[in-house]
C-alpha cells in the first residue's frame, strides 16, 4: 500500500516533534538538581527550537508546490505517533516534583526519544527530494550529538 503526502505536511509534523522535544527538555531542566545536567537540558531545548525553525522553513518553501509524493510507509502516522509520545512525556514531567524526579530514568527516556527521532528523520530524508538533504543531514547529525550528550551524562551519573 502506498501513502501520499506533500513534503510540507511532513515538514510541519517534524516541526511539531521538535516543539514537543523542546517542551520535554525544558521540563527536564526544571526538575534537574545538578547544574551540569541543567545546562545540558537547556542546550538541547534550544537546539530543538533551531530544528523546528529549519523544518518550518522547509514547509514554507514547499507549501505552494503542494505536490504529493507516494511513500511506501505511512510516515505522517509514524511522526504523529512520535508527537503524541513526546506530549505524554512532557505532560508526565509536569506531574513530577523535584523530590520524585529520577534523572537516570529521564535520561533513558530522552535517549530513546533521540534514537527514535534519528530513525524518523532518516526516513524523512529517504522520502524527500535531494534539495533538502543538506538540512536534513545537519539535523540528523545534531540529533546524534544530542544522543551522545545524553549517553555521556548517563555514564557520568552511573556508578562504576
């Protein structure tokens, strides 16, 4: 079964993913006690907003074309599911108090989130036309840096 979507639709959902990622990292930042962890979450949050701006620029540049392309997977559903997960994660963080916050658990969740984003953005890159490869490659590279930052934090906080 093939699925048809315009590129701007996919880019707009990717921008939503980044917005929810921003909220998630801001939530983690407010709950973290360690200054180094707070700084890391702040950096990740700000970079999510930069990614959102990149995806919105792609959406704006392709919206007038409104040309639909066929995809072998339902990329929009996969991405909307990811947006829903991120919203739930951010909502769950609001219900935590600083006392009940478990930074190791939050890092595992964030690592899973980044791994999923890298996989989804790879699918987007494969689905999009070549003119967006540069932007998508840089976003994927930054998401991989996010993943490494989180893994480094996790290693630092895990007793040897």
